[in-house]
C-alpha cells in the first residue's frame, strides 16, 4: 500500500518533470550533443524559432486530449472506455511515453500505417478502377513491411522493382501510362510536383519539359501484364506482373501549344531528376525484342534494367530528394502540415519554415537506416506534438507549429471510432457500410488543411442506418451496458462520455444527461439517443 507522503512526493516529482519539459520547450534551454534524443532536438529547434519570431505558443495538452490524439494518429481509432479510464487514472509521470511504446508495438499500428500509405500511393479513386478496386494483395504486401519494420528505403526499392507478389499494383494503376506514373512517383517519393513540365517548361522552377520526359524514360519500357483474377464476388482481385523491355524511348515533341500535326518528336534519354543522364550500354546490332504475352508466368528479363537503376538512385542516402521528402511527409502526418508545405511541393516557391530542423530530421533518418517507427516514436514523444490545440491562432494548420492541429477524422477513422465507442466487437465494418462512409466523408486530409463539412455528410450522420447500427442496443455493446448497469446514472453518463468523446463530462453536461436519461422508465431509446447526440457532435468529428 502506498503511503500518503509517498503519493504526494510522486506527484511533486511528476510536476517537476512536466515543468522542466515546458521550460525547455518555451526557452530552448537544452544543451544539444550526439546523445540528445531527436524529440528534444525537435523541441529545441521549434522553441528557438518561436523566440525569433516572437510567437506565443500553447502549453501541453491535457491527458484526455493527448489520449484521443495519439490513438487516432497511431491506431486510426479512439481508445475504449477501459483503455481511457486506465490511462487517465495512471499517476506515472512517464505514462505518455509508455502508452506510445505500447501503441507502436501493437498490430493495429501496422494496420493503420498500411491504410495511410495505401491512400498515399493510390488515393481514394485510383486511375485504373478495374485493376485497383480490391487491393488486398498490395495491402498484404505493404502490411508485411510494417510488421517487420522494414526500413523505408528498402520497401520503396522493392516497390520500384515490383517483383514481389502484390507490389505490382502500384504500376498497374497507371495502365501503361508512363507520363501519369512520372507525375505520381515524383510527387510521392521525391516531394516534387513535376506535372507542370509535362506540357511546357515549369514557370516557377528550373524544371524543363526534358526533365519531365527524362524521368518518364525510366518508366516507358515497363509493361503491365494482366494475369487474370483470383477470388470471387466482392473478394475478387486482379493479378499482374510487371515486365520491362530492353528497347523503347520517350519521344519529345516540344511545347504542346506549338505542336504541329505529324511531328513525331526526338528520343529523350532517361535523366535523374535535377541530375545526370542514365549511362546505358547500346543494344546489340541484331537485337530483337522478345514478345510479352498476357498470362505468361515467366517474363523475359531486359538486357539492362532502367527500373533497377531508378531504384538505386531513388533510395540512395545521398539522393537530394528522397529522405527529405519522406521525413517531411511523416512530419506532416503527425504535425498536420509539412515543414515544407504543401507536403509534396519542394520547389523554389515553397521554402521550409524550419530549414535547419528539416536538415536534422533528414540526417538522423538516414543515420538510423530509414527506420520509420523510430522517427514516429520521436515525433509523438516531443513536446511539440503534445501541445494543446486551443489558442489565439485559429488556423487549422498553424504555420509555426505553435499549437496542435485540429483535423477532421477520415472516413475510415470515423467508422472505426464509432465501432470502438459503440462497444460491439462483433460489428463488421467492411463491405457496403465502408463504401457509404467513404462516399459521404470523401477524401482524407490532403496535406493542405482543406476541410468543408457538407450537407450530405450532415444528413448521413443524422439519418443513416449505417450510423445507427453502431448505436442500437445489442448484447454487450455500450447501449446494453448502460441499460443493464446498476450504477447511479451519473456514473453511467461518465462511462458514455469517456467511451465516445474520450473525456469525462463537465458538471452541467452530467446534470442534463442524467436528467434526460431518467425522464422515462423505458430507457432503451433514451440511451440510444444520448449516444447518437454525442456521435453527432463536432467534438467527435474532429481529433479535439
């Protein structure tokens, strides 16, 4: 049993730890050396930036806010009632760090990262819908990378090579359209929006049309080979193999506005973005390209593989784009906006807000062998990530990271949060229910901070049977637990708030909800309506 004096002594120590952390964040009072954790370096860079810009920052968020935020960011859902209660009652000053370690080690983190990167690589509506509607093989492939914590550079290399089962789907979505693939590849992995140079020299950067088509040269020889379908019904998915020819060049015909009918254009050799031309041996004089037949299980190998050279260059530690684009994207995922914003637009017009920090993040990411889980762990353990979301600055994405972002939940997160809050583990949220949520809640956050609630979204939340299914009483779910409980209604209201909003009610809320739930002896409909009200609050729609 813990004595009163020991208990109060522990609380004093905890307050000292928190105060020191807050002082360091506010004033940059940290000595940086080789052993300094990255989380501390982040806070030091950010606090020094605030000092230089004379920016008032917010303090540390409360435990309820942190709890909801970290679950959504690492697991893509909210904590259960029991998980929330356990954390909020924990007096350990290191409980946040312990919780982060637990969340990162759970399979749900793997699933959430898989969903995040699936959306980055394909978006909500991929170009080749017939090929990519069911991406089960790709998600299984990607999930295995996160399960083994494979370094980012290694699994990206394997994605570019596209010889492992499931990985081929990234190329298949572009349906043998190398120009479209060039745009997507450069944006995702090099942080560079090159599409403007497709039709003319880029107006705001040094990128020319030949730079665009030089990158396209790495993809022009790829062949997407349909291998038929597997499975049946909703579980049916398309299978592919990616072939690579030994010949074939991009034909460049100049500015599209000046294009003349019948002009074929001149061949453009592959060229690394803002770098050198690819050195490639000439083909033998008697070379004849082998035939690529649909359904062939063993494809002919090229005499010289351009995609392998692209994979080598892209994932090299000295690539000027790759690691910087990666850390900026990961930073954006957890901080709301990139150090370079938009996240995929490293150009002459988009300067980093914290250039020295971006350099440090890039160097440490490389030094730690492109370990994504390590980087995420350091980011979310920083005081910068754990700032409060309230403050004078009302921007959804504060440019100087002086307070935490307020973001809407994605369609997947809303659905998962309703399932967790409703407390019915047997509920299946796939199939038509998932389709409805994705339809009404649209695109996930796009890195620009855009959000506009729609009438259709409001009507769906208010009237849809798909929402009601998470709320209606079933054996063992939240509604059933509240109705059968023998606890005073005040305590049952506390359970309801903690289950849905990850916080306890304020006194006026507790009084009003308690009175309402006692207003009729038949409590089932009252309980369901009370849960429905909480799930329709903007507080539930956002991450606090």
